[in-house]
């Protein structure tokens, strides 16, 4: 599954602003903000770039993608359900 950033999401990546490894996402126009750090930030960033998140996480943790697939899939579903990512079919 591939993802993209919806037009209703504004984001600031901490390293771009010298704020560390944190990502700030805001749903527009209501202004609800979410802060992601660590692996959550990495997963969102990979998905937003159109990467194969499962394969990339597998490489990061040096394990086959199916080992972490359930947890990553659940997290991605939460991001989609909250409007922070959109599935691309």
C-alpha cells in the first residue's frame, strides 16, 4: 500500500527547523496538531514520500518485513483514520 499527504495536513519536520527528530502535523482548518517522534516520525515520513513502508522498516530493524508488519500496518491505519495520511490505490 502507498500513501500520500492530504491537502488538509500541514507539517514541520523538526530537523528542518533545528528542533530535533520530531515531526509536527496539523489538520487544517481546525488546527488539531499531532507530534510524532522516533519510529512514528520515520513511518509517517516514509509513507509521505511514497516509500514501501513495510520494506523500509524491515531494512531499518534488519528483520524480514513480516515481523513488524502488523504493528506498522496498525499505526498506518491510525494515521489514515485520523486524516494524517491518505491511501493511494
